[in-house]
C-alpha cells in the first residue's frame, strides 16, 4: 500500500512549537526580566531623569521664579557661553585638576605603602589598622572643621608644633594664603582618603598567591624586584578600581572645600563642585549651574568608560 501526498502538502516533519520546553524558556526569561525591572526603574527614576533634566536646564533661563510660574524659556547656548567666558570657570577647572591629581597620588602612594606594611603579620597589626580607619569613618565636614582649627595661622597646633621644632620661623598661612590654601586642601583630602586606599589594596594583596613570592625568592629576586614583577602586576585590577573610584569621589568634592576654605582666599580653592554650588544656590542661576554640573558629569563619564575598558582588557588577559 502506497501513500500519496495531497497536492500542496509535504511529508517532511514539521517541528512542534509551544511545547513544555518552550514554555519553560519563556517563563525563565520573564522571571529574569522581573528581577531586572526594579533596577532599571530605579536607574531611570534616580539617574536617568535627573541627568536629562539637568541637560535641558542648561539650555533654559531657569530662575527661582520658574518654580512658581513654571516658565523657563530656552535661551540656546547663552548659559554655556557665559560659563566658558567666566574666568572663574577656567580657574576652577585647573584647581580641580590639581586637587584631583594631588589627592589621588598621595592617597594611593601612602595607602599602598600602609597596605604592604600591614600585609606582614605582627603583633597589634589589627588594632592599629582599625585606628587608621577613623579618618574615613568621620564625616567629611567634621574632619574639615577639625583641620581648620589645626591649621589656624595663630592658634593652630600645626604651626605651634613646627615652630617649637624650629622648622619654621613665622606662622604659615595655611588657609589664608592663595598660594598655600589649595595645597592644604589637598593634604587634608589625602589624610581622609588614605584608609579607603589602604583597605582595598590590602584586600588585593591578600589574594595574591604566596607561591609566587616563594618562587621569586628562589630565583633570587630582591624585595623591590618582587614588588615590581609580582605584586604590582597581580594588583593591577585592584589598582584600577581604587584609582577610578577615587577619581569619581574626589572630582565632585564640595563639603570639604566649603568647610575648610569656602572657596577662598581670592577663589584660590574654587573647584567645579564649588562653582556649581555658587552659581546654583548663591547666585540662583540654575541654568549656568547646570552647565558646570554637566561638565562634571562628562568628565566622570569619560573616566567611567576608561575604567570599563581597562577592566575588559584585564579580563581578556586572564582568559
């Protein structure tokens, strides 16, 4: 007996869709989206909307009256032209660069030195390491107020100590001299940021296999050669995280500068963060304040991209 296919039909097997496995895959995908959706909504509400609103505001004439009338006419690039033509913005950009670079270099160098020091086990290492965390735990405003008292040119402990040690002949105007105030702010920020660098780098050092150091010792490598050829390469991903996170937190510092110097003297410690605060909440020109805020966001985004690229290259090397 032979089977004859009807015209327009085929005897080939047609896969059946909508089976149990297909339904299970659909439910799994839906479940994954249910977990992701709250994070996406949170990012859109608390990051996406403020970012878009800030960009729009930078092209508007936004004043306190706008909050009552709702009228914020677009003025094109007027806000941007005024900000870029303001010498204070140019100066603050340079101050921000010096403040960030000085802070990152000091915090990282001292934090790495302390991390290496504490990686060698000795008595009372734990309590001493815990005490060094105090600058990181104290609110930044409190730290700034304390250091403002310590650096006072007349009654400060720092000048008194340096004078008694015959290191200086006359009091140093730490916070009232335009040539010294920014350096003082950098030193205070280094003191605050050392514990963060130490903790993260110390954790990275603990993850380096001891066998590598033993192999280096057998090959006759000294302490410096071992540090350069073993410790630093193995610590590279942690160093990347520390530097990028340090940059992201330092570039937008506001409370430390305001409590320590208030942006003075003679605007010598004005940074992008303080200029944003001054334009928005002192001069009440929210449009120009939004422009400086967008510059800060752009700088942070550039370093975020560099961070992701560095991490991707590290992961590629590991594979």
